[in-house]
């Protein structure tokens, strides 16, 4: 018998609601709605339009129709909404690309001590981690409750106040040794210990849709929300179709999250220096990874080159093999959106000029530069992960939207000198579906079993390395 669940997967550039159908030997996914997302600048602040996202979720549940056994929500990490004591949202959530933490983040890191912070949380330094956002948060004194984005939407759907664990692990406020919020770190940002509602584990129930939500979605039966790995990257890692343990992954969307899966964190000084994060995964796993700026670079360029189709860009880029210029995609100059200053093509050209490289000018040249830069950054991250953890890998899995980009997949295989398996595109939604299905008892199995189902049922493409890397 097949079980159908609705997976809500929210990304920085789009949100979608998908219906997943699960049987012991079948796993299908159908998109029922897709809606645009993007940060909106109002005066000096970049906001998320979270009510619009909520509407997208309600429309999606209506389109999914009756017959769903459960709903699960995942989204990008670290960003949050604040509730006052009546449960009302205080203002719109602020995007992590807002520059409000630029000065306070390094100051707070140094005040706490970068080594203490790493030993306590195991997280990489990213100036937008929730810890730093709270240090820059003028609304905090008025707030009773903080909810990460999927938890905020869950609260609106069912009334449940909780903090899902995998997403909580990205806040840099969770103590990796106790698995609980660190009172000391909360005190550093003057946050009350009660600010975060209780932790929820992936697979646990989060209540049923409220009566007015059922009415708004045209549904009549009881419909439970199930906690998934609500950090989209954690869901995507569940959806990696790997066999065994010796694999690296690139969860490739707006961000690229590059790493390996471990059973215990790596908290060494070398690991901190390499800026690796030990994020929480399902079933006690550790997502040992580094953030690479990802397709954001190309997405921002494409907003400037409006109208040039991606296929045409990639074909032009392919013709520029050996163009030669690479940027460090993680340089802070690439983090903000175009609106904040120079547009992305200009920032990339300036970087190449500043570093004495050939300067890419045309969209094709710039696209080539971005693809090669990402492949080189993936190689560096995977080399570091192997070295720092002692875990070797035989294959790189690229999942998410970027797995469709054949030029990037081949460049990654070439740069890493390893075979690349590309797909599934919707790894996060599949991970979301699988954890829900398991949570409601419709699918037995541990992570390898879930991944085996993905591997047997989803279309995948393989790329062989062509020559041991010419890319630095
Ligand atoms: C990917 C992601 C990354 C996180 C970034 C910001 O969508 O969730 O894992 O570092 O967005 O939240």
C-alpha cells in the first residue's frame, strides 16, 4: 500500500510543495506548487516575506488535496521569527544576507573566544549564524519566543511551539556535548533561556492542522504535521543516494554545502581553522561540512543578465574551457545581493583584476569562472574534510538543483579526481518525505535503507574524472 505525504521545501529563491508517495520499492515525487521567494529590502533591512511563504504552503496543501497522511516542512537555516507574549509575530524575519551582523559578529566571536565557541558548538564561523543575528537584534527585548522558519510555519499550522533539532544545530547556540541550548551562549546575547521552545527530533509529531487551517486548505480530515530534518541541508543529506560510508556530498542550491557524514564531531583546532561545521543530522549523525557560496554567484549574475537562458550561458561557458580565472567564492565580497552595492558580474571581474588574473567580461566567461571556482572550492572542502576527519571517500554525490548542471558536475569530477554521481535534484524534498514516512510508521529502516530506496528509484547521472585536476 502506498502512503502519500506532503513535503514543503523552502529555498532562498523558491518554495515548493510536493507530494511524495512511498512504498517499500517505490518512491515518487510530484510538485504541486512552486512559488517565488527572495529577500526584500525595506529601507536598510533585507526581510523575508514570511506570510507570502505561508500562503504558498496553504495553497500547496490545497493543491495536494485529500489523502495526505502527514505534512513536513524544511527550509534554509539560521533565520527566525520572534513572537511576543501573545504569540504574535514581531515584524518580518530578517535575511541572513542582511549586513546587520557585519561588525558585531567578529567582535562577539572574539569576546567569547573563537576556540571556546568552536569547542562548545562545533560550528563554522559564519557571520550570519543566529547567535550573531541575536546580538544585532533590536526586537529581542520584546520577544518571548524565537522560532526558526520551519518552526514558525509549523506553529501557524498546528499551534505547536518547538525547535527542530537539525535546524537548532545551525544557530551556534546549541551545546554539541549536551544537545541542549547553552545557557552561557544565550547569556552572551542577553537571550532568556525560555526564548527557544523545547527541542523536537525529526520524525516526531507536531500536532494536527488547526480547524481554520483545514478550512483554508479545503481539507476536512485530520492532518498531522511531522517533524522532518527541518534544515533543508539535513533533509538533502538524507536524500543522498549513497551506498556505504565512503562518500562526499555537495548539496548544491543557492548555497553549496560540501562535506561528509560522521558519527562523532571533529572539534580540533585544525578543524576550526579550516572553518568546518559539525551540524546535526538525523539518527545521531554529524554533517561535517563547509558552506561554499554556491550557485548564488550565478543566480545574482543572471539577475543582471535577465533573459539569457541558463542553457545558453552554460553552452557559452563550455566553449571557454581553460579560461583560467578563479575566484574564492567564499570571499565576503560575494555574500550580499546586487542591491547592496556593485552587481555580481562586476564584483567577479574586480576580484580577478585585483588578483592579477585574466578578467572575465562576457556572460559566458563569467559563468566559466564561476563553475571552475565552485569546482575548485568543492575539491578544497572535500580534501579538508578527508584530512581532518580521517574518513576517505571514493565518490562525490551532487544533489539539489546544481546536479542538473552538467558542466559543474564534470568540472567537480575533474577537480576532485573522483567519480561524481549527480541527483536527485529534489534531494531535500525526498529526505523530507522519507523522514515523515518513517516517523508515521509507513516505512521502516535506518539511513542506509532510506538511501537505498532513493538509489533504486531516482534517476542519477554519473561523471568520470577526465584528468587528475588541472584546477588548483
Ligand atoms: C542552504 C542553507 C545552508 C545554510 C544557509 C543559510 O539552503 O540552509 O545550509 O548555511 O542555507 O541558512
